[in-house]
């Protein structure tokens, strides 16, 4: 039961998504607080809710793919109605919690995420290999929640830099998954970038997006400024490691199975960039004792 609930709500992925609210809060305010944890929990709830509803919407296609056919609804363990009830409870709880924290702007952002993910992005995946581009907007919502919970405005240049980094990051992240699971996406009836571009072109396009992500990371670091020399050099090292990992996509005899290694390496590099900037901001605003 618990394992099925974790799979149904994509808890691990939802938890990872919610952490971007936590990091954004620290980057904006330079400190932690109860409202930071509550905002992060609210994002976790809404991410679990929309993920559950997504599985209700796609359970027939999920049943056609080896990677997803054992999900609770796709396998027949749980009914679609059960999924809808769970999704509704999670989304309503998230709306109540975020309203208590930041008011109607939180409601509006969560409703946008719900509508955009379940009624724009999900149907678009069935017809376009480029659905990931508008879908990447969703990656900006969690840090926006953390930023607002910290008492800051989304009009600040620092948030623009953070939001741009998260937006661009989503696209090569997804296309690396396409390299790994393009056969299953094909079996599920989804159009993919692999079919559209071909293997070699998709490698090159993904490399370009990874390079753009590194550039947006540099832009973000320059906007925030880094006080710590140690963090500054760690950021340089992280960027170089991310770039070195990306270069593997340009190897002529690149095998698609190696996309898994690149996937983990670049996501670790980009996550470390966020963490290091957050640590630097925390140290910058920490009162001297």
C-alpha cells in the first residue's frame, strides 16, 4: 500500500522538485525559517497531487511501456477513481497550506501548475515532440513559491536568473531521458525528439541545451555574486565537470545507454550549482558573532 502510494504520487521526484522551493528561499533571504519548510511541504503536496492525476490520465499508455506498466493504476491494482480522489485531496491540501502562507498569489501559482501540467502539457505530449519546451515552465513554479515565501518579489533580477536556470535545465534533462527510453515512448504512442531529429542530431541538440544551461548558471552566479573564494572555485569546478560530461554527447560512437551516466552527472552538477549559491547567500546574510 505505502509503496504503491509512493509510486502513484511520484514521491521521490516530487520531493526533489519541492527542494527547489527550499533552495530558492535561502537564496532570497539568506536564512531558514518555519515558513520555508511549510512552503516546501506545500510544493511537495501539489507535486504529488498533479503527478497522481497525470497517472490517471495516462494509465492506458503507461500499461504499454515496460518502465511504467507496474504503476498502481496502469497495472489495475488501484482504480482511476481512487487516483482522482487522492489527487484531489493532495491538491486541495496544498492550496489551503499555500494560501495560509502567501495568500492568493500562491493559489494562482498552484492552480497554474495544475492546469498547465494536467491540461496543457500532458495532452501536448501525445501530439508534439516539443511538449517539453512549454512544459519546462513548470520547473519555475517551485522556486517562485520559495522566493515569495521569503518575502521577495518575482520581479527581482535575481529571481529572473534563478527561473531562467531552472527553465533551461528541464529541456536537456528530459531529452536525455528520451535517449534512454525512446523505444518505450514509441510503444506508448508518444512522438519523440529521437524520431524527429534522429540519434546524432538529438545528441547535438541536447549538447546545445546543456551548454545553454551552463551559461544560465554562470549568469545566475554573476547576478547573485559570490563572496566565498572556496565556493567560487567549487562553482568553477562544477561547471567544468558539467561541460566535460556534456562533451560525451559529441563522441561519434556514443551509445544511448551512456545517456544515463550523463543524466546523473549533469543533474548533480546543476544541483550543486544551486546548493553552492544558496550556501554562499546563507553565509553572506548570517550575522557576525
